[in-house]
């Protein structure tokens, strides 16, 4: 049977059996292009991932399959290794996403050094900078390894040709939006190119046992340009985030076939590249004002790792119409909800107050366990009375004003104690009778109770 063409939207990935001038799914004009299936392609025009070098794999008993965890290669950057799940797995495809200028190239170049020393040749393909520019950056970072090769190239076929000569163990493609396959008509960075190049690199990774790092820029809306097509394909998705102008950067795994997705790595951008922050809690609290109203510390938990963050709130009388609620680093809707609870359950008249909430240092905290800290900080700013500086607050706040249990209480409280905190206000329901804690814990059942004890 003659293969029939399929038509795909380059903006949203919508597929149809006929051409449309306007995509019925996303409504964009002129984004539908024809894709002709060729031999070797599966349904939908996507290339079927081959299990090995073109041969079909035989079923194996699970007990007979080698796990191969021992073959992980360390990047030499502890924070990165942890997020990867203990190092780079040969044959894996890792996507490193983040806003332009956040430090993706810097991070991967720094990691390339240790990888080149530990695993063998690393091929760093730069589609954005010339080899000389990469060298300049490497010099500034003090990166120097004999087995690190640089290639300024954007055509995928040309890149592949070099794999045969250099035989790298690690391939870096910086960025996936700049590479293209000559046989496709669409321009580099289009969904079709990103998907096809990603699929081809996946095949190379699996068949050669090559670990591939793909750098991807994120659009303003937070999506990887090339609407998330790569996220499904790759083994690991890491996001590098933080305020571009703040010094701290957080690397977060959002997908990991070889490790936990809860781990984070914290870095500081310096004039000599990224530096690991071994004690992020101390770093995030370094500039904390003591004795100021509207500042409360929360012991957040990122994966298995506790992190102390300062929640700041500023509540001031609104002078125009609807009062403003501005939130940075926390969940906007949760903050609005907490303000309504403060009003209704704790009797704080906030309806004519502008409220600004910020997690200091450019950090981010979206877990419900930060509710109590946000509510206490807002209440403290409103009544202009500080919460004692040696207190950490923990707890989810429900709509009736109840303070609900949080997970990992011990880990959080231990981190607080390690940084010199002596008191914690926690959900009463999280306390185990007769439990020993390294700080003085006060269990509260309601938000009102917490405010009475710590603010008023
Ligand atoms: P870069 O790694 O080029 O970002 P990305 O690849 O994510 O676009 O990092 C760029 C920023 O980092 C740039 O604003 C300059 C800054 N930077 C430093 O502050 N110190 C350094 O040593 C380097 C290499 C970059
Ligand atoms: Mg870059």
C-alpha cells in the first residue's frame, strides 16, 4: 500500500489526514505541514526507536538483565550528580532547560571537564557560539581537559559524521533549538526539527551507549520551545531556574528515569562560573533582617533535602480601588486563599490592604507546608510586630483555619536546629507523643492560635 501523508501542526503537534490553513486545535494559521512517511518510519511519521544497532532485541529474563548502575559517570559537580540521581547514565538523553542567560552552557561546560577526565572523549557541539568563544569561556571557568572536543556546527548529519572519528562517550548539543536535519524543510527550532533531531539523538544515544546532554531554551511562558515534544522522549529533564539577576540558581529534575525527581541542586553564579552551594539554607538566610515584622522562616523540603527559606510579607493600606496582591516565589492562589482565611478565621481586616509576598533570595517555595509561614508573615506585617527571629514555622492551613500535618517534620526541624533556630511552630497533629526534637516545638491546631502565640 502506498504510504499516505500526514499533516502536522508545527505549533502544537496536532495531526490530521488532510491539510488545513488554520490548525483546528490551536487556531494558528499556516502552521500545518505535510509529512511524508518513508520506509522505516512508524505510524505518525515518527521514527521507531531501534533497540540496538538496527537489530531486534530478544526478550530476556528480568533477573538476567544487568542493571548497569555501577557505570554511572560522575560529573564532578556534587549538586548536579545528585539531581541526575548519582551521575550520568551511559546511553541516556538529558535535557537541560532554562531561560536564556541562566547558566546552562556554563554548567554543562564545567561538567564536561570532569566527564572528559573520568569517562573519555566529550564532544561539545555549540550551535550558538564559535569554538573560540567556547574556549574563552572555558578559560574563564578554568576548564581544561585533553579529551574535551569543541565543534561549532548545527547540521545534525555533520555532527554525526564527527561521532565516528572522535568516538565520544558524552555528547553535548548546545542548543537543541539550533540544530537541524538537512533532509527536513522546516527551519531550526521548529517543532518538527526539534522533534526529529531529538529522536535521532535518542537513537544515537541508545545505539552507541552515548550519554547526550541537550540544552534547551525555555520560552517566556515556561515551556521548552518546541512544545514539550522533547520531554516525552528524553530520559531526564532538568530545569535550571532562578532570577537572572540573583546569584542563586536552582537545578531541579522534573523527570528522571534514573533517579528521584525531587532533588535539587543549588548553585551560585560567580565571575568564575557556577559554584556549588553546599549549605543552601545558610545562603538563603544570609541577608535576613533580624527583628523586622513580616519576616518568617519556613523549613521547606525539596525531595529529601530540607531548605530554610525566608518568607517576607508587606501589608500596607491600599490607596486605589481593588487592593493589590503581588507574589514572588510562592503560589499566587494559595496566598490569596491564606489572606481570605486570615480575614475570616483570624479576624484581620485585610480587604483594604495591599499585600506583597516574597520568598527572599530569588528562591521558590510552592509546598503547602509554607502556608503557616506566609500567614504569620502577613499577620506580622499587618500588626507590625515581628515574629521572634529564632522561630521556624511549618504547617498547611486549611479553609477553616486549621493547621494541618506536614511530612518530614523531623528532617525539617533538624535542619532548623543545625542553623541555630531554637523554636518551631508546627501542626499539633504532626507531633508524636513523647517525641524528642532538637528545638522547642509548639504544636498549634489553628492559625488563630499560632498568631496569638507568635505575633500578638
Ligand atoms: P550561560 O551559561 O551562557 O547561559 P545560557 O547558556 O543558559 O544561556 O550564562 C550566561 C550568564 O552567566 C551571563 O549573563 C554571564 C554569566 N556568567 C557569569 O556571571 N560568570 C561566568 O563565569 C560565566 C561563564 C557566565
Ligand atoms: Mg548558552
